[in-house]
C-alpha cells in the first residue's frame, strides 16, 4: 500500500517523459522505487515505460469542455455581444440624462420658485409642499442615480 503512494508521489514530482523509474527489492525483501538506479544495477528493473502519465484526464467529455472553454467566439456570438454592449451603453446614457434632469429640477425647486402648469398659468404651492417635492426629488436621485 505504501509502495503505491510512494510511486504516485514519484510520478507527480518527476516528469514521466524525461525521467526513468527503477524498482528493486533489497536484501530484506522491501520493495523500492527511485529515479536513480540502486548501487547494484543487476537487481533493478527499469519500469518507466510501463507507467501511465499521472494526473492527465484524457476523457472525451473533459477534452470537449476545454475546447469549448478556449474556443474563439463565433460571428453570431460576437454580433450578439456588440448588440448587447450598444444596448447597455444606450441604457446607461438614458440613465445619465434622467439623473441630470432630476438634479436640474431639484436645483430649481430648492429655492423659492413659481410653479407653472402646461398652459402657462401660475400654480400656488405652499412652502411645505415645495420642500416635500424637493425631498421626493432627493429620494429619487438617491435611488436611481
């Protein structure tokens, strides 16, 4: 059991393609694995050719996942991405315009002002109502901008 762990460790540490792995049994019957041959080469058996590469998943599904991950985007995907970026940019610009509108409106009603309706007639608004409108605008700016 320990020999298998030792072999796995050796395979992880040394590159399999360039290293040789030797196996031998000493005079006490203990099995050894090493990248260098023992002093008595006659007892050693070179086993590097019979070992499989360690930590390499060659399964088809894993290879397909990697190909998909590193594949270049198709023309359709690139077109969609450009459209999305343009839509996001337009949305951001509209948001900025709306925020500017709200801030401009707030600056106008933060001081004494005369409100006018769509027909151009003066609308009487109390000071408390003006302050409430300003407070509502500040709240909208805080939420949306």
